[in-house]
C-alpha cells in the first residue's frame, strides 16, 4: 500500500512543483515598491520594474490576477527600455512576459516571446540575455511529458552554464535550483545534490539567508532515494531557516508536506499527521487549490492508516468539490479508490473505480505516469475484491508501459502485484519468481540508497572544503584590507601630527618675533631717552628745571612701558585662545577615530599643546610679560595631566617639590613639554595592570642652574631598553628639548625610573633692559 501511495503522490505533487518558483533574489517586495517611487526615469527604474515583475510572478501561486500584474510590469519595462535604447531591459522584459504567459497556460505566446528575446540577445551579443531567454524557453515545456522534460532540462542546463560563465551570481542562484529540479525529476540524484550544494554556496556568497527551499530540495531528493535520516535532517534545516527568515509562504507548506511524506515512508503516521496539519493550515491561508489537493490527499491517507477514515471523508469530499479539470478529477478518483480500498469499503470504492476508468480513457497515450498509477490502483482494488481476472488485466497493462518511460518504483509495484495474484491463483512457482524479482529490486534500491548516501557525504565533504577555501580567501582579503586601513590611518595621523607641529612651530616663531620686536622697541626708546637726557643736561643749567623735564620724560617712558606690557599681555591672551582652539580641534578629531592608538596619539598631541597654552595663560594672568612662576605653572600642568590621563582615580599619587623660581618663557616652553612627556610616560608604562604608585616631581635651583627630576616607583625600564637607541616621539622630544635648554639629560633605572635634566638659568633681554633702566633712574 505504501507503493500505491507514492505512485498517487507523484501525480498530485505536480501542482506544488509548478507553483514552487525560485526566489529571484531581487530583495523584499516592500523595498522594491519604495525604490520604484523614488527612482528617476532611466535604466535604474527599469531594473526595479523588472524586479517587481519577477517578485510578483514568484509569489503568484499560478493566480492569474497576480501574473497579470507581473505582465503589466513587463510591458511597462519593455516600453521604457525601447524608449531609452536599453537592450538589457528589452530582453529581460520579453523573458518576463514569456514566463508569465507560459504560467497562464498560453505556451505558444510564451514560446514566441522567448524566441524573439533569444534572437535579440544574440544580435546585441548579450550573454546574460541569452541565458534569460533559455530560462523562458524552458518554462514553455511541461514537465509531466518525458520528451518535454528532456527539452526543459536541456535549456535550464544551458542557462545555468552561461550564468556561471558570466559570474552572474544572483541569477545563477535561481538557475541552479531550477536545474536541480529538472535533474530530480529525471532521477539524476548525484547531479541534483551537486547543483543544490553549489546553490547553497552561491547564496552564501550573496549573503542570502533565504535558503530554506534548497534545504527542502535536498531533503526531498534524499527521501526519493530512501535516505530517510538525511531527509529528516535537511527538512529540519529547511524549517529552521524558514522560521529564522520569517517565511510562512507556500514554500513552507511544501517543506511541511515533504516532512510528512518522509514519516509516511517509515510508517510513522502520527508524526506525519502533525506536519500535514501544519501544511494544510498554510494551504488554506493562501487559498491555493493545488497545494490543498496534495496536502489533503496525504492527510486522508494518514487518517485512513490511523483507523480514522471518518476524518478523511470530509477532506475527500472537499477535494472532489474543488476538482474541475479532468486532471484533477483523476487525482480525486485515485485518492478515493486508494483509501476506500484500504478501509475495505469496496461497494463505495466500485463507484470511483468506474470514474477512474473514465478518466484514464481521456488521457493522451504518452501520459505514462498517470496511466501506470491508475492501473496500479485498479489492480489493487480488484485484488481486494478477489476479481482476479481483472486484477491480472490491469497489472498486465502496467507491464506494457515502455521501460524508458518507467521508474524503479513502478517496476517494483508490478512485481509485487504479480506475486500476490499468482499466490491467490496457486501458481507458487511464478509467485516465487516474482517475489524474488521484487526482493532484488528492494536490494537494488538499498544499494541505490547507500550509493546516494555515499555521494551525499562526498559532496558535503567537498562543499565543506570549498567553504574552508572561500573562508581562508575571505580572511586573507580582510587581513589585507585591515593592513591597508591601518596604513591609511597611520598616514592620516602622521599628516595631522605634522600639521600640529607646523602650527606649534609657527606659534613659537611668532612669539619669538614678537619678543624681538618688543626688545628692539624698548632699546630704541631707552636710546632716545638717554639722548634726550644728554641734550637736556647741556641746554638747561637750572637744576630744578632739569629735574622737572627729566621727571616728565621718565613719566612718558613709564607710559610706553605700560603700553608695551598691555600689548604683550593681549598677544599672550590671543595665543592662549588659539592654542585652545587647536586643542578643541584635536578633541573633535579623536571622536571620529575608531582606532585606539590613533585616539591615544591625538590625546598626547593635545596634552603637548596644553603645556604651551598654560604658559601663555600664566603670562596673561601675571604682571610679568617674559617670566612665569614655575611652581604655579607646573602645579597647573600636572593637575591637567592627572585629570586627562589618570583615569584610575587615586591609585597613582603625584608629589611636587618645587622651588620658587621665575623662569623666562623661552625656557618655560621646553620645560613644560619635557614634563608633559615624562609624566605621560610614567602614567602609561610605570604601573602595569592598573597598579598603585607614586610619581615625584622635583625642581631645585642650584647656583645658577635648575635641576628637574621626574621619578616614579613603578616597574622600571625593560631589560633591553637603551636610552641612546630609543626612537619614540616622547624620548626624541625630551632629548631634543634638553639640548635646546643647553642642559644635560639622564635616565636612571633604580627602584623605578628617574628622568633628570639640569640646565642653566637664562636672563631675558627684557629683564636686562628693565634692570638697566631702573639703575639709570637711580
């Protein structure tokens, strides 16, 4: 009885196969509608129109109104393509219309359009168009006629080869599934599996997660060749994938139905019933007659085998009501006859035996699949009613089907029927021979199953190796891309660093020039005042008059000095503001840097600029315009660094021991940058693993010199560290600035690291001039 069920299923499954189209991989329909509304006239809009047409055809389920909507998009796309002289659009529009007409049953119109599209594609030498035309031609041939199926397979093979050659992955993905479908129908199991696993790989490359249809086809192929464990495995994968991508369409109905057939094959009718009910729910939701007929037959079969024939009856009646074409009526008659015969309700079965004979008489001579299924059911019915002569008659009719149009399951059914008939007749020798042939076919089927399982394992292994190779290539490409991005980032950081150094250099040079101009002005004013004093001494003899004029000149000189001080303070204020802008720019830049090392580099640059800005801030706030209070400046600088770098709170303490020193700005700037680098290095490297510690800063004035030490009680220097070979930016700056101060620079590695710098104190030109003026006044 299981063989009879499978024979009938091959008849009824045809409609779902026909409706089960392959996703064109153009994207979600809602997104395509949005693109259509926003697209401008031209090729891009035409491509969206074609994509919408393919999508509508994909989900049509053979509903004419939906197919008509797809045709409208094809007509519109062709009109716009001819207007814009867009050959690709013309070809794809003609191919779309061709497939639509073929699905509506107007195969002659579809064939004509496909041939025109092929001729035009060859004329403009558009290979993808040639492949699309072959796909459209293949759609014109029905699959239930052997000769047509061979032509259909031939054209799908040609289309797949072209898409593969052109590396057109999107269309190759769909073509591979259709090609695999044809191989499945002609029982080329190895070719079917190879094509399906290639389709999985192509979809993986495309990033398309909607591969539930491919898993279903692998499961269905495994089921066909008796590999039930793999059939269950891939069907479960299909269900899992469908749920993951939110697919609740008719494709999921096919998957559930396929799962039910697997459990029917292993006689687990309860589990089969569970999946058939799920499939029926989807078929009813979409109101699709073809799917309902197939699923309802499976349900009726399951109810009957579970001794619940009363539940099968309503389904059979609904199927009978929905059948209008002779093809459908024959399927219903087969279902009734099979279930009634199994339930031993032979009187009712007789009615459908007659109906089945009437439908068989209307079939074309080459409808071998339908004929052998009908003959088998009639033979089984007459065998059940002990009408042996008629049972022999229909079994003999099965044997007359040409071998090239038969498949193993038919031959097995024939041998089993002869065995039962000969046993009843008493011809045990003949019965034994037929039973032996039947067992040979079963053994052959088991060998086929084993060969299929081995092929499947080999293909899975080969696919996994290819995937590993693809993954390795992807990793190599990603590594190269990361190296390129890192180099680009380094280049950008270097450029930004150079720009910042240029800005700092310009600011320092500007400050130096301003200082030179101020000193020159003061010296000129002093010279003028001295000259005036000499002239006054010669011209005026009266001591009181001389003192009066001299006081007036000194007063004028004081006014000029005050004006000069105000000017320099304003310059310092503006320089401080400009440096603040530079720090803000660096802060903004860091927010756009994803690389942590780049952000760290910008933070260090920001701290260096801040060390200079604090000097100008001190000059602006104090009375002196050339000297700063070193203790006050260092305290403010260290506080800023502590806030910026010491993110661990009070784990790292900073101790200051600084003499009261007024330092010329020309020396204060290098001192500030050296402190910034030394303290930053201590924060970063002295205390690994967020350990606690202490940083000490000592500045002492010793007989015309200043000694500055930056020390910590941290981990110390690496064993292979050599100061003279260190080429980091921080060490380079400290070494260079120490030389600029005309001082000495040492690094001591003892119970931590100590950076010691000793340099002479310089007296500014302005201080010398001011001292001279005060002496003159005295």
